């Protein structure tokens, strides 16, 4: 374990007395606002925690796990959390759930709060801002206090941690081939979750399938939060689209709704496959064919892996679990044409 920063270390760095540092951190009225600001900024930069707290991290177990997800409204992350809570409860652990809302700053605050809450380990799917910026210093802090991290779904290769995911590249390739085998000739990829690792992997899988089929790949970044009805209609018409692979469940539902609004029939005119086997896609009319990412299983395996790591049941090197996804066939695709 890395030697933690002490009060005396901070005082030496700042050129002031340890008592002044202590008073500044405790918001004493004896200390000026300028000095307090300077002390707190350096404490954050050097990842300082009170000595008694840091020692507590080293020797105690709290049977508590921290969880950080980018969103709670997403069916995928809701199902992951269901798996996490169920497995953690089964194994005698409590969980603290934090939501980053795709914000790097909120994610940093969550990491800091979980360290101070003395969690035994952290389960994490990083925010879009973290993945886009690769600002990952905060994700290295827990390790300094003996707190392991397990990442799930969205992964950052630069972080040394156990990782749980599906093979997004392969699954996107297989889904694209499913559309092509069903008779689609102009398949596009609609991306609604830019700057995430899973989206980039799915793009690569889609492009690989199109290249292997000698077809032209077209990736379209779509934002349904804006009024893009006319733009969407022109995209469909100009590209003669008859097949769509989408990046996530919300984008799938929004795409299907707009396809129907533009007067096309699903799957007669346009077939659609998306990612995440959630309730929105299942209950949409027509019901939507999807890649089941095994969300609940990812949560369960993430918890088991983290506890195995805490109990020294795993090798020193980080491990990676890759789950096999499957395509759930529903009404938004035609039956694939099987070669005789």
C-alpha cells in the first residue's frame, strides 16, 4: 500500500505549521479564507485523508461496497444494480449507490465520498466525460488505500482493475450480420452514446460486418433530444435505409418511433436491432429485437469478483470476464434467410 500523505507532509509542502493546516481543514475562523483554500486544494491534489481514517482503511472491513453508475434511468444500469444488490445481500454485504450523471466531477466526488465511507471495494462503470477526457487520476486513488475496483460494461484499459463486460465488437458484428442475412442491403449504425468505450467497440463490430459483406458502412450520430424529425426523414430517404443497428435501448426506441412517424413499416420497410434487453423495447409496438447484454449477470459477477478479490481468492494480476450475449428476436426484424 502506498504511504499516505500526513498532516506534517502537507504543512511542509505549504511552509506552514501542522496546527494551521489542521485548523484550515476544520474550517476554523482563526484561519483566513485564502489559507483555507490553499490548504484544501493541496490536500485534494495530494489525496490527503486524516491519519486515523487512513489507518482504519488499512485494518478494518465494513462489509460495504460502493457502486458508481453513469445513470439510473437506463434499463441496463437498473438491471445491473438489481444483480449487484441481490448478490451483495446474498453474501452479507451492503451497498452504497452513487450516480455520476455522466459527469467527471460527480464521479470524482463519489470516489472521494466512498473512500471516506470506508467501503471495502468499488464497482464502477465510468462516465462519458471520464472516458472522453481520459482524466483518470481519481480512479487510481482507491488503490492507495487498499480499496479494489471492479469495472463493468464501460472499461478503461489504462486502469488496473478486474473487468466484467460482453464483447461489444463481436456482438455488434453478429447483430449486423443478422440484419444482412434477413435481406437488408443498406444497414446503418445509429449512435446515441458518443465517447463511451462500448459505443466505439460496437462501431468497430458494425464496420467489420459491413466490410466482410462488401457493403458501405454508414455511422450516424443522432441526438433525439433535439427536434431532428426532418433531418431523420431525409437520412432514411437519401440512404435508402432498410436496416438499422442502434447503440442502446433508448436510441432504439426513439429510432423506431421516428421510423414509424416517417411512414415506414417495421420490419417490412426497415428492420431494427438495438442493445439492452429492457422493458421499453420489449413493450414497444412492434416489440424490438435486441442484443441481451446480460445486465443482471454482469452485476452479479462483478460483486462476486470484488469479494473474491477482497478475500485473496484471485491471482495478483487483474482478470477480465467476458460474457456471451445473445440476440432476442422480436417483431422488429424479419427471419434471417438461412443458406441451403
